[in-house]
C-alpha cells in the first residue's frame, strides 16, 4: 500500500525591501523627467549664472580690490559658481517641493516605505547633478575667458560646493515650509537670494565692505560657503580659518535641517 506524502508548502522568504539608494534613484529619475520638461527651470539654472557673471564684470572692475588679495577673476569665478548653486539648487527646489506638496505627491510617497529624508534628497538629485555639471563647465570656461588662475586650494572649492549644495537643499525645504502656493514659490526665494547676493560676497567681496557691514554679513548663512570658495582660489585661508568656516557652514546647515524637521508640511497648506 502506497501512501502519498502531502506536498510541503513552498517556503516564502521575507519580501525584499529596496534600499535607500534605489528608492532615491527612482525618485530622482522621475524628477529629472519633470525638470527636462520645464523650460523655465532649465533656462534659469543654465543661462542666468553665466549671464550674471558677464553683467557683473563692470561692477567688479570698479571695486577697489587693493589689499584684499583678490582679483577680478577670483571674484567673478567663485561668485558665478555660487550663483549656479543658488539658481540650480535653491530656487529650483523651492518650487519643486511646494508643487509636489500641493499636488499631494509628497503625501502619497509617505504612505510607502520611503523615508522623509529620502523623499527630499531623491527629489533634489537632478538639481544637484545639474549644479555639479554646470559648476565644472563654468569653472573651466570662465578660467579660460578671464585668464583666471587655477584654484590654489582645489579641495576647498570642492568642499565649499558640496556643503553649499547640502545647505541650499535644506534651505529650499525650509523656504517651502513657509510658502503657501506654487505661484508664491516664485517670490519666496528672493529674500535669501538677494541677501546672499548683497552681503555674502558673491560679486562684492566682504573685504571691501565697511567694518560694521562686513562683521554683520559674516554671520549670513551663505557667507562661510562663499569665503571657502574664494579661499580655494586665493589659497590665503589658514587651517584655523578653514575650520572656523567649515563649522559655521555646518552649523547653518544643521539649523536649516532642524527647521525642516519641525515645520515642513507634507500636505497642502490651507
């Protein structure tokens, strides 16, 4: 007499969870598609920084740079890279975060396994890649066009750009937290951009400002990044100054990140 052995159920393993990198890459690809469809965003990010560099040349030529250790080239090139970061990362992402929030995209993403920080970073990836490529092209092009020297401390330039990107992503998310609509996102980035342009030394170095103004502007969020950028070209920053500026930039980044954690809204504002 034969007996049949009941079939054993097939063992099923635990569901495979995708990692953070793959989730952020998927978000980044989706956001890149939308970025490439937005002609206004691409124009702002790609054209305006280089345009401003040449439009600001007359202003920089009129500055008295004697005794500052700076030249026209070492003011224009770092300033243009900073503008590329602000336009490609900050102004772009303020609109991205607000638009995705108001269209309920962020709220739906949070119902899955994607973490909050992955949503913000994944959405920022195309802007970060765009800013990186643009900074390389601008640095090479402007160095040739202005007969500028190569950076005396290139590691400081790279470090400043990386910290600047992280700071501006956090700043964009924080600005989005106080922005009510996608239409108003076209204006709410202006205060930070204008204050940075005027006080952080993008095209008017803080060394040429009068004493009180220079002291106050040193505490602006983007000033440490700008000082590191300029110091990377001139090579006149000592180890202590580099450490001080690095700590200041990281402190502002931490403040912005804490503000995002406290006030960022994932659903539409009413």
